[in-house]
C-alpha cells in the first residue's frame, strides 16, 4: 500500500504536476466497501495538478469480487471569484471529442431535449462531450429493469429519451450543450486555441446568495452587513496587507493592496501577492470607480519596439484582440493587470503556449502543438518589432487604459473609441438586472446636491 510520505509534505505541496516520469509518486490505496456486492474492494487516490487548471483528487475504485469499477474527480482547489458558463454548439463529431472538466457543482443542460443534470447530482468528472452523453445514458438505464416490471409506461418513455440522447452522438442535427458552474471550476476545451472558438461561448457571472450557500462559502443564517466606512485618504497613502492563500500552492501568503491614481485616467486598486513557500508572485488590478456609461475600444498600431514599454491597464472585463493573428482573448482571461504592453504579450504567450496542458502528454496532437508554437513565435516577433500588427483593448466597462506617450497631445498610432454597449455586454456585466430608479427615495436616503452621502 502506498501512502503520502512525510518527505512530500515537508517538501511542499502534496499536489504534484501530472507526469509519467515520476515513479516515486504512486496512488494511495485504501481498502473500502463495494456498493455493488457489499464486499471489500480497493480505492486508489491520486493528488495531482492539471497544468493551466488547478489541483484535483483522482479516485478510482475496483472490486475484485464482482468486477464493479468507478472513477471520480474532485476539486481540491479554491472556489473561483466568479461562476462560469460554457455554451457549446455541437456541429460535428469532432466536437464530441472536446475534453471537459465537469465539477460536481456544475449544471449540465441540453435545451433542445429539455434535458438537465442538476448540480450535486453527479460526482465531478474529467471526460469528453461524448463521455458526458454516455454517462447520462448509463444513469437513465440504471433502474430500467425495475421500471419495466413496476411501471412499463414510464420505462417506455425513458427508453425513448435514451434513444434521443444516443442519437445526439451521430450529430445529424446541431445541438447545444450548456455547462454552468457557480464554483468556476469547470472547463470545456477550445479546439482552435489560441484563436477564438466560434462554437464555444464562455461567460462569467456573479454568484447569488443561494449559490454561495450551496457551495458552503456562506452560512444559511448569514446576513448582509453594512461595511464600515473607510478613510479614502488613508487608503491612498497606505499599503494595506491581509492574509490569503497562494493561488499556486495554496500555502498561507500575504496580499498587499494600494489605491493608485493613473495619470490621465482614474484611480485603480492594485493587489500583489507574494508566496514565501513556492516563490509565486502575482498582481491583479481592480477598478476603483464605477462602470463607465460607455465602453472603450483602444487600438494601437505597433510601429516600433519602444511601444512595448507603454504602460497598460487591462481590467478583468477587457478583451484583447490581435486581428493580424486572428487572436482574441476574452474578458476575465488573465484577470486584471497593470503592466506594460510587452508584459501583456508575454502573459498571452504563457497562457496559450508555455502553460497549455493540451500541447503535452497524450492529449496533444502534432497539428495543435505546431500551431501553438507558431503562434508563440509570432508573439516573439511582435515584441522585437519584426511584425506589423494592431493590438485592440475592448473593454465594455470602460475601465482599461493604454499609455499615450505623446500626452497631452493625440497619439498618431493610437485611437480611442467610445461606444454604447450591446444588451449582451450589459448582461455579462450584470447591468441589465440593476434597478437604480428612485433608489434614494426607496431607501429613505435624501439626495445631496453635487454628490452622495
């Protein structure tokens, strides 16, 4: 029997990257009860990390007495700040091979069949679209023998539905698969990465109080309390420090927060985390103000390597587009950043090439690896000024910024456009559900001329 050794614990995180070369890192074996024959079987646990994703616990059960087997995947990482919803238009059989990480908190829907798998009714799984369909069929078939004997009519209707699910695997007609996960820990593969996948839509949303309670991050009797007022001048002049966990190794760490005024722009909150255990360092930027009335689209024509030194603020609602490379990085990817243009391009390369799990191991294909490496080489050429491209920052919240090196004069290589957001953009920002009419009167707060209290 293999156990998690003290050396692994003392050496750092018990979660290690998936590798076929580490013979010392073996699954932990536990004798456990078989729920099929009620005799003892064996459960194997492997604590590992999926690159570009997070820590997971893989468990596999097998029973030598009856031959029953079962596999599960459980999240061992943190719950993300926002929920995520993947909407996939399945058009070809190739789409059925997309890799999927489905957390146990995720809800799976197929609108065309009015079919839904509610959250917490299945264990988490690492599979494909076809695997999800097979698992749904297996679940419906589980008690069919009993139903045929006790209620043939219901059994017949379920059998008809099972055939509809099986027919989806032929992809004779396009259908939609929706995976909505309030924990933010589910994932659907983009087959054309790093380009935008037209068949796959990824949206992020703020969890409701009920979803927080289901995830166990808020108690049933929690009440929303009014936060105490903060001295804004104190926040501007001091660096605030609070305890957090490292996003890389989950060890205790500290995060520094500072309110900063960006010239010719606005105030932002910069948060930096340093981990003494693994050395990981990260920074994140939050807008210090409200959502702007109009969205902002900044287009820079890169003509010289000196453009790489321009200061850049990318909010978490900002998309990055490079038309010449047919590349689009959606909102929330990379989070909020205060860096330079070179720093942003290097982060994009790391995200799509260096830390991409789909270019290593048995999940990679030669075409995909070659395509992503060529993309990385093009990013390098942009950084050294060998490729003539445009970089577009499209922020529907209007909270992103790119330095104008000619300020206060106009920048001949940069254009800044203001635009009215679409309904979908307002939906993604959560603005459509906000009701601000007569807010002061409803809350008995008198309006103050020239400002608010």
